C-alpha cells in the first residue's frame, strides 16, 4: 500500500506541475534553438 501511495502522490505532482514543466522545456528548447542558429 505504501508503494501505491507514493505512486499516487508522484502522479498528482506530475499533473500539478504538468503545464509548468512543458513551459520550462519549451523555453529551454527555444533558447537552445537560438544558440544553434546563432
């Protein structure tokens, strides 16, 4: 049961930070693209 609780909390945190993580990844990808083209 402890493992299930940890997994539940883990997925809850993933859902909570989902949009923020995508924004961070997107901004980092854009920055790396600028460095690549520059």
